C-alpha cells in the first residue's frame, strides 16, 4: 500500500509554495510588468501537475519502473546539459553568465533538477552491486571501488560547476554521493578521507575563480560576527577581516527574519519583497515566509519537511532490497541537504548557493522533479513493510 502520510505531507508543502508564490512575488510582478496572478498561475499548474505525477508514479510497479526511468533521467540529463551550452539564447536562458534553462513552450526546463533523480538512481544501482553491507573491505579496496565514481563525478563537475557556473548543485551532489556510499557499507575512515580530498578540491575551485572569491568575502563580511562569537576573543580578533563588502542578500534576509518575530507581519505584509530582494519567492523564500508568518509558521514548515524526510527514511529502512534502500536514502539526503543549504545560507552561516527549497520555492522544474522523486519513493513504499 502507498505511504499516504508522505503523499499528504508533500501536498501540504506544495500548497504553502503556491500560496507564497503569490504573496512574495509582488515586486517581480511590477518590475517585469506581469499580470497580478502570473507566478501564482504558473506555480498552481506545476503544483497540480506535480501532485498528479506523484499519484500516477506511485501506482506503477517499482521493479519495472524505477531503474528504467531513473537511467533515462540520468543519461538524458547529461545529454541536455552538454548541448545546452551550445544552444542560442533564444532556446537557452542564461543566469550569472551561464546557460541553465532550456526554453520550451510555456515552460523553462532546468535539466540539472531532473538529472539529480537519475544521479541518485545510478548511485543506488551501482552501490548495491559494488558494496556489501556485510563484507568489510580495506581502505585500499574502497579507494579502487571509488575510482570510477570519481570519473563520473568529474564529468558532472564540468557540466554543472564549469559550464553552468553552479557550484551549489555540485556541493549538494557531492555530499549525497559521500553519504550514500556510507549507507552502502563503506567505512567511516574512507568517508573522512573522501571528505578531506573533496574539501581540498572545492577550495581549489574557489581560489581559482575571482567571482567565487568575491562571493566568499561577501559571505564572511556578514557571517564573521556570528561565527567568531563562538571563539575566544584573542582568536576572534586575529580572524576578523575589516572593510569587506557586505552581502546584501544575507543582510536583507536576516532583517526579514527579525521583522517577522514570532507571529509574523501577516500574510502579504512582508517588506523584503518590496525591492530589497527581487527573487524572494525563489532562493530566499524561507526568509520571506518567516517575515510574513513568523518563526511559528517556519517551525510548522520545518516540522512538515522533517516528517517528509522521516517517512522517506522509514520506507528506506523497510525496503525489500538494497537498491530501493539506497534510492530512498539518497532521496532523503538530497531533499534534506537542499533544505539545509538554503536555510543555513539565508542566516549567513554558509554562502548562499541558489539551491531551491524542495516543494516551496517557485519554479516548475524544481517542483516537478521533486514530485517525481517523491512519486518514485511512494512507488517503492508499496513493497516496503510499513506496518
């Protein structure tokens, strides 16, 4: 039987997302001269379609559907991300100097959002064959097993971090890869080794890009007071850097959260959307939500999201085979990390990465891809022993 609580909880968050796509998009509507219900209508259509996709996919046979569909998304995602760089501006929409969306009639497709589902499927399939939860391996054996995944991940890094200039998605996929390998049976020592190597590589990527160095400086300007407050005064003074450019995104996000207080300013009464941050309904939607419905409303959303992650992990733990266990675990990881990266970004603890909040942020590709992912988990739940 399909896991009904997961389906209902997902619909609740989709409803919140549709509501705030209208409430938080007022400046964007005026700036682009759109109709009043432009964003609401689009998100409503995507939400309804997403719910139907979740329900429809949940009815399918997981043994025949999960792997085939996951690999279709994996290889088609790679293909689309390869050709997107060469498409003319009339067919590919740019952001930050890189092409990230393919323009279709009435819809812009972000291939990376659907590729993430394929990536989880590929890892779940491969790890279930390469690793054993019962057979311990030496660190050397684990490194040899991991080498092919390094090659695959380097291709992903090139397609997303270099061609699309989107380091945030690489951080998300890299963290998911590392933890899925642990869930598959690799040792904690190997996990720490990979984490150290990854940290060095990301540091290299950052210091070789003036754009990324500037973003890190802007983040540290807003975050250093919070982070250094945990250190002794002598250490904090040595780490403090003066005269840094301030991150307006973090500053306005923190102001919005402070303005919201415990109960909020009221639905539609937030100020952050009035030109301070034009895309509040997308990347920093949690700040806009907190300003309007307060910390109490944010707690409700966090509880719902936490319950979704809990249900997915419960399905994972009760799945009949390793493939389904790893797929559901990977799904929980990628959704949880997306929420966490966004939440930590808007309060200044990490640089803002432009990662959408699953089921909440405005955007058809993000919403539909998450609905498909949850639909696949619901499909697997029919084979899990949930009672």
